């Protein structure tokens, strides 16, 4: 019988994949086009990205569904395709990673504000997430990652939707922090790391996560993971971005090289990371070098 995701996470450090969004752009996604829609219209391109990560030895794939909630798809006029896009996204990832690997269904921010700041009610958001999560789980996802979140209330709403869809689904709650000073991080709405971890633990997410920070370099993630670990024994998933994007002759570039990021992998694992992957700007080359570092850590500790 195949090992469950949470069992595997508790037993050893797992290597996830790198960015999807920046790889889609690399593969020709135009500005204003929905990358999530490619799971239907360009499945072979999505498959190729996942396959490159599997070839780089990723054992956890995150689905191509970052903006595939019906509310997020509304800006492309694709709301009614939410279930199908998520189903396809999960199936493509599963096909690529096989039964020995793991698929995390990706749930990203819906792209607006909840009432009273915005016009979206929690009920509508929960409904929207539930359609997405049903698609991801029906497509074979082992768990759900709620990621790049800056609003704790939005995470809470997503968790409610997941629990409503199916009980016992492992959830990774992954938050985006800004660096406000050396060793001090806040969410966009000013929430501290302590309060964030406390919130996630009370919410009952099985894995704590952080990803795609603003102004964060790889060393900051080591500090963040260590801070998480001081506050909780839960598994931690970390997906550092390759620095901040900048424009160079019309191209978006990220400055954190595979070598530089990979150099921090032993530190991340020592600090307590259980699942390591990459966010925006990371590539299969980053992931392949992460694996080499993880093997060094494993052989040094055995
Ligand atoms: Zn990112």
C-alpha cells in the first residue's frame, strides 16, 4: 500500500517542486492569459513542466491551480470551469509523479478582499474554494496546500472549505511574509510569525508553511523556519522564491542562483524543514541541486 503523505513527511525530508507560474511564462504564457486554463487547453505544456521537476527528483508536485478558484477565474471569464480545471490539474500532476510520489492540490488567494474591506463574503469564498478542492481531490490530490496567503481569514475560509469537502485531508497552510528587519517578518496585514503559527496550529493545519516572501532571500527562510520550529512541532514546508523579480531587457529575471539557494538547504533542514521546494523564479535546475544537498545531509546524519 502506498505511504500516506503525512506519514512520509514525518519520516524523512521530502523534496517538492519549484515554481509553476514563472515556468508557464517561460513556456509562452502571455500576459493576461490564465495559466490554470492550460490544464485544459495546453495539458502537454503543463505536463512538461511537472515532468522536468520529476526528472530533477521532486517527489511532491504542486498542481497547476494557483488561481483556479471560481472567484479567481472570474477575471478570465472562466468561473464555471473551476471544477474541471482543478480535476485536470490534479490528474496531470498525478500522471507525472506516479503512485510513489505525492500531489498537493494548490489553492492560492482569490485575489480580492473579504468583507468588510472588500465585497466578497466568507460564504461565497468558502463556496468557491469548495468547488476547487472537490476538483483537486477527485483528480487524486493527496492533500491541499493553501499558499502565498497574506490573510489569515482567507486561510481559515479555505480550511473550512476543505474540511467540508472531505475529512482527513492533510492541509499545508503556507503564508507569505515581508521582511521588516533582520530576523523580523510580518504578513502584509502586519501579523507576526508568532501569531501566524499560533493561528495555524489552532486552525488544525497538519503542516505549517511559508513561501514567496517579499524582500526575502534564502537566508531569511532559514530564520523563518527556525522561528516556526521554536513555536511548534508540526511538519514545516518551505518554498523560497528566487529573490525578487526584476525586468532585464523585457525579461523577468530572478537573481538567486540554483547554487546560492542550494547552499542553504542543509541550514533549512537543520532548522526544521520537512518539505523543501521552491516558489517564483525557481527552476528544475534549482530542484536538482537541492536534491544533491539533501543527499549530503542524509548521508552525514546516517
Ligand atoms: Zn511565488
